[in-house]
């Protein structure tokens, strides 16, 4: 799972597979973090709420 | 009694009637709970799985439910990435159905493996050459994405929405939903495909094995295609059932028709490719292994009629019905075609799992048959109970169908 | 792990002479005793029995007086390829948790019981049904004599994991340790033999290093009567069979009419 595991090898397969996996996880994590920070800032009054639909 | 929790402007049945409605689903969950505890305490001998049927009912249910839950990612893709605005009336339902399918499948898998406590080894000691590793990673990540897509719907509950922080979080999450939809599409593409890849790479089993493109056997692409063809149909079926039980219209016709039309084209494409793949396999892998088509069906409980059922009755027929606009717009034909389509996908998964294992490869080996035990049915049907129960709760307390008020105000 | 198996130092394999095999089943019993194979109080459900070495009974399908019967011992084939050109057996490439692995130096496919999560994908992939799952906890009934054969060199398996024939590689370790103690690095042919080969009263099972031209197995596999099980699937098993009878050779693989070439 990580380069510190026993079966890790720096080969094409591992780089592509875990590269894409960690990219997907990073996108998800960044999205959540962004939303949390934005919500926090809006609650504290540093950002305005945008009212749509 | 619970009216403050019910969304504004919609009518729901009384709490007593709702409670009675939940009872059969709770019973299924109870049956499943007992079965799961028995399997965890006593071991998998509680099932009828064996050294021949290493994969059985639960794996069939898992694959079927994941294929049917593909409506979630595909509708999300169509709504947020392609921008089909009419699907906004159905996307919430699709997401919830997907969430229930995937979390149910994950729970079932937890009971299915021999050492559930070691389940995390799939991630920690991953063998990247295994298709099942790809499946596990993508399904787990996608279940996370589905939870994130479900969250804003939950936060739109009337009482929860009164808390400013939660309302803001839900809104902000919804604004960047396209990011999650795109990630979900990517993850789903790979796990739907890898589920097919799992069987295509079993080169020791000529019934399941396929040639392919680079590391991906043809079953990889066929499984994705069949999932995105059947997933929207399953979403339509669930919506129609909810409309029938709730006795009101919930989704505008154009949303249903868009999904049905796209499903028709995908199913037709899938049937062309599936038939081509079957013919290629019959002329390639099968004779190379020294076998004929009827060698797979000469004995045993699974007959060649399964091929005709899957391809003709549950493949070509619903494709034709859905392609014809008059049939597609007729509710009875639409539901019939959706049922056939979903049955076809379940049959396809069944054939790849159970029939593959029933067929001997060594010439002096025999055909085997399999029937599940009540414990296996318990765990499998508990997922159905879980789905009905949580979807019912969502329908009652959350704005699952945003166009409901306007569709029913027009009726009144 | 990506190296081709042919480049490894040793390739341990087996040759089973079916014309000598009497079907006595001693190989099955010796294997079970040597490897601490668990039993159940009721073993009548053969679908869930654990038999690393499994004896099949085959017949030429003709009526009396032309009926012929033979016995077919089937250990794990320790395949070299997956049937599609990949240089691992299928079971190794499908294992989710890297719990089964092929040893580059010996060619033996082994199982890491403590890592196996019991997903059974390897069982589904193996066409030889060589892999067995522990549907129950391990059970060795006491005071019935079974505790006398338990070997400290072989780990018993817990429930929920897959196990299979290992070519008794604990005997390989034992032989190597003894050889090292004597200052040798190479083993003699008869120093490492699995339990089934040692126990067979008809001496139908020969075991050795297929890479070593002086070992009997590497000479036997050159015989025109040598064949492998499901050869056309291209799994390249390391267990060979010998038989002068055409009908037995024909039953080792699937043939369309006209494809089988008698010797």
C-alpha cells in the first residue's frame, strides 16, 4: 500500500496503480477540506453566503 | 408526530402506517443479522459453499447489486459532467440507490471472506496484478464518494437544515458536486470493469476466460457496458415503485425518458458486442482448449437455455422495446423492458460466477450443482431489506425528489 | 518476483507413473499425516474435504470385458505460467493479499496462511481443484492416535484460509539445513522427497529437480509417454504423468475429434 510495505516495488504497475489511487483520494480529500474550510469561513463571517436556487 | 421532519409541501403517510411498512424489512435485517453472526462465530461451513463453489450466492448478489447500482455514477456523470439538466429530478434517488447498493455489497463481502478481521490486508498487502484488488480499492473509494454525494441530501432535511453550519456545508458540498461526480465516474469505470476482468483472466477456466486488449480481457469492457445499460433502468424501476407505493408522480417524464433512451442505445451496443464476443470466444478460446459449446452444457443443472435467456429474452428484446419511442413512452412496456434488462445483467453475473464453477475443466471431473443455505439467503436478502428500509426513510424525511411538489401541485 | 522461472536455480517437479499406480491411496494418507491436515468428525461431504493429494479414479468408459480402470493422483501442479503467457501461475496473480507466492529458486508455489484473507479467488481460478479452504476450525481428535502424527515443521491452518500441496517444502528446508551443517550447498537427489513420493509402495512417484539433467525426473519427462494434465491450457504444470495407454493420455486433456495423437 505504501512504499514502506514489503511487497512494494518501484515498477510501472505500482506507480500507475497507486499514483491514480492516491490522486483520486487526494481529489476527494481536497474537496472535503475545501468545503469544510469554506463553511467555516462563512460561519465566522469572513465569507459571504451565496444564495442560489 | 414526525411532521417537522418531513420535507415541506409533500404528503406522507401516517407514522403508524410507516412503521408497519418497515416491519418486513426489519425482519429481513434480523434474519440477516442472525445469519451473519452464525457465519462469523461458527465459520463459513454455515453456507453451502465448497471447494468447488468458492464463489456462490453472496458473490452473485454482490456483482448484481453493484451492476444495478451503476445508475448512480452514470446518472451523476450525465447530470454534472454532460449537463443533462432534466436528470436533476432523479439524481438524488439514483445516488441514494447507489449508496445502498454499494454499502450493502461491502457489508456482505465482510461476511463472505474467510477471515473478515484480515479484510484490510487487501489494501495493506495489495497485489496490484490481481483484478480483485482493483475492485476492492475502487469500490471502497467509490462508497466514500457516494456517502459524500448522499450527505447534502441528508443535510437538506427540514430540521437539520435549520442548523446554519450544516446547511452551509451541504450547499457548499453541492456546489462542487461535479468534482465528486467525475471522480466517481473514474472509480466506477474501473471497478465495474475489473469485476468483469476478474473472470476474464481466469485462463484455467475456458468458460470464463477471454482474450482482450493489453491487460484487460473483453469481459472488462462488457461488464462496464452492461452495468451502465442496466443501472439507469434499475433507477427507473425503483422510482416507478416508489411512485406506485406513494401514489403520486415524483419524477418528470423527460428525466425517465432520457435515461430510458440512453439505456436503449447502451443496451443495443452491449448486445452487439456481447454477441460478437461470444462468437469470438466460441471460435477461439473454446476450441483451443479442446472443447465445444455443448461440452459446457452436456450435464449439470445449468442448461444452454441460460444463453438464450440472457442474450435474447433479457438482452435483445428489452433493447428493441426501449429503442421504439412509442413503447418507451408506454409505462407498461417501459417497466417490462427495464425488468428484463436488469434480469439480464443479473443472469450475466450468475453465469460467470456459478456456471463457471459448476463446469469441470479436467475431463474426468464432474459437473457440480449448488443451492444456498438459509444463512446465505439471510445475509443476501438483508441487503434488500436494508435497501428498502433506508430508501423509505430517505423518501419520508429527505427531499429525494425535488420536482415532487410542482408535479403534485399541478395534479391538485 | 518478475524473473522467469526457467532462470531459477532449481525447478522441482514430479513424475507419476500411472501404469504403476495401484490406487492404494497411501500417497493421500502420507500427505495428510505429514502436513497436519485437519479432519472432521464426519468426512462424508467430499466437497469440503481437504485432500492436498487427491486420487481420482478414471475408466476408459467401455463395457465389460473391455473395461479398464486407472487411478490418477493429483497433487498441486505448481504451474509455471497462467495460460496467457504470464510467468506466474494464475493463482499467484489473482491473490488479493499476496498470500500465495512462487519461489524463484525452487519453483514451488507456497501459501502464507497468516496473510490469506480467505477470499477464495485462487480456488476459483485453479482448474485442477488443487486448492482447499478451511470451512471449519482445525480439528485433530485427541486420544484417537491422530495427535501422534502431528509434525512440528508444518504450521496448522486456522479456519478461513486456503491451503494446498507444498511439495513438502519443509522437507526441503530440513534437507538444506542438514546439508549446510555438513558444509554442502547442493542437495543430492534423494535428500528432498515429498511424503507422497516416499510413501508410495509401487514407487510410482518420482520427485526431483527438473533443471538438473542428472535427476531421474528430467530424464523421465523426455519419454514419449510423458504428458501433463490440461496441457493445452498452457499452465505449464511441473507434475508430469507417464502412461503407455492412449486412453489415459486422452483423458488428461480435452480434445476435439481428431485432435488427439496416439503415441
